[in-house]
C-alpha cells in the first residue's frame, strides 16, 4: 500500500511569490492534515480537511490556505511568501474520523530567498 | 509553558542499551498518545499509537501512558545504530471541533546509538 506522497520534495521561491504544495493521502484515508516544521518551533498544525471540508485550522495567517478534492488529495497554498515561511511542510493522512492516527509524507522543503 | 514538554537531549547510548524517552503534558483532555521517529530529511514515522492509560508493546518498543501523572514514555530495548533519529511524542484529545486532525507535538529528542 502506497504511503502519503508529497510533491514537490524541494522548492526555492522568492519573497512575495506564492506556492502550491500537493499531497496524496493513503488510499482510503479521508482526513488530511498539514503541518509546518521548523527548528525553532517544531511541528505546528496548519489545518485539517475531511471529505473536502476544512474542519480545523491552526494559528497561522490567512496567507496559508488549503483545499481537498473529492479523491481526498489535498493542496496547500502560501501567498506573499516571507523569509520566515522557510520550513518543511508535512502532510499527514488518517483513517480515523478524528484524524489523529496520522501517517506522514516525506514533506516539501520550502526555502524562501 | 508548552502543552507538551520533551527533553531535546541529545541522548547518546551504546548499542544494546535500553533507551527511555519521556514526555510530560499539561492538558488533561489528551486521550490519544503517539510516538514518531524522524530520520534526518524525512517525514515522521508512526511507531506507537495508544489510547488512554496503560502499556503497549510492539517488538522492541514499549509505550507507557500514565494519565494520573500526565507522563508518557517510550522504551526501546536492544537499541541499534539504526534507531538513531529524532523521537517525537504527540497527543490529541478525544473530541471533535478544534481537535480534528490536530496533534500537539513535543520538541523531539535526538537519539544516537553508537556501535
């Protein structure tokens, strides 16, 4: 069974640009969550989607947004990139309705210059 | 104060040692407890998933949850150099709403097992 797949693995963007990251969950998983991981703050929750609906959102500015498609694949978008957005962005999927038994992808390493 | 506290280490042990990793938490609503292993430049890998108090064993790994003390542990027996990684504890409440999909993580403990 394939795991969580995230694309691309690496990205370099310039301040002010926007970026879209993609996540394909494990087959049959309907809950998809996104996290930002930095050395200083660790893993921080961005948002969670279930059956195309955002059920939960973390404390991030509105520049961070996401969506989920009918096949459970998810995308997250960051607009007007800032240097502080440089991080590893992780997607996790869960078979649990609560979305808490989470299986993570390899992440997308975003560098903003 | 953070909701989940985890000693970042680093922790260095010889091969074959028993490793004990711990987290404390302050939110009494936490009911689900997880341990993840993360290798450098990789995503976290789910090792153990437990509900409420008690012990759970899987091969060389044992997870313990003591809700009365708000304390969880992961024990690794017969540690191997391949166990060298960052270990993260994570928790979530047994509720919906603002809890859906949200895991609260510790900062992670860096473990090195040397031959």
